[in-house]
């Protein structure tokens, strides 16, 4: 995708020599993640930088067919020569909450969890649910993901800051300092954030809300292009005071 430039005099920038690649909601599309990683590596090779960071904005799970494979890719560690930051999305929040309390199982299923169960080899059959409800499903899923995957999910961060940018999954509540934001807002907020023209102090980079194209606003940039259904997984590239996009 083409280059885009900040407005003249924009306060939003990165320190000299730093480039950030922010990756939008993956939702079980390991195939698209592989392709986007290839694009990031090629871009970095063509444009030298002293420090390169990939920030993943969360929602690695659900809806798409390969949630487990997505996490396997991420557990391989940062791309060579890059730092990596892994943020938590509301779908990872569903998973960790379900592993602690199976009573939320129906709500999670309504948000695409069946694909995650299948990717971890847990069949949500009527017989299983009749025999033990979601508690039986919880026990099987926990057994399937214990180890590095569970450690990964438990360690996900809620936000990250680089220069004049803040990276979160869903957005922030206007008027509240980043360090004081609630976890629920960082993972779930929509209208109060999306329709706000407030200066948040940093330009907020987020996913969570699907748009056909990356949404660039003076105070925020949204990069969830609905990969699980559109085949378009998007990365925002920030370099100095410029921004551009990579997309599958």
C-alpha cells in the first residue's frame, strides 16, 4: 500500500533510527501472518533502521481456522533483528477468563470460540456439552494448551508506548491517562473512543473495529481490516514522522 504522511507540524513521531510495524487482528489466519511477516522482512531489508519493533495488537484467536498455529508462529520469537511486543485482545481475554470460569462459555462461543477449540483438538460435541457442560470443555481445553501457549496468553500486555504513539487493542477512554485506563476499556471500547476528537497525548494505534481500509484520524489509526473474512491482514509502518501500510 502507498505511503501516507503526517500533517505538517504533527507532534507524533518516533525516535531517530526506530521503525515500528504494528500488526492488526490476526484471528486464526496463520497463512496471512506468514505472508505479512515476509513483507515485513522485505521492507526492513530495503529500508535500514537502527531499531525495529513489531507490535502485535491482539486477537490472535477465534473465527479463523488456525488459532493454535498463529500462537506457534509467535512463540518462535521475534523475527530476526526485531524486537516484539505482544498485546492482549478481547478474544485472548475471553480465553483466559474461560479457563478460570467456564460459565462464560456460551458468550465466548457466540464470539467465535469454536474455531479455537477445534484448532486445539477439542471437539465441542453435543455429547460433551450434555455430559459436563462447558466445565468439561474447559478441562479439555486447559489440558490442550498447558505449557508455553498458556504462559504466552497469561503474559500478554495491555498497552505499549513508542515515541508519540500508544498501541492498544481496542482504544482508550478519552480524558483518562493511559496508565489509569481500565483493562476492559483497552480491550473492548468502541464508540466513546472511535467518535472522539480529543487529543489523547499520543496518537493511538488500535485494532478491534473492522474497517475496509486502515482508518487514519488525527488522534488514532485503526488497522483491523477483518483478516479472518477478507483475507487482508494489515501492518502499519511508522518511521520518523511518516506512516505507511503493508497488507496481504
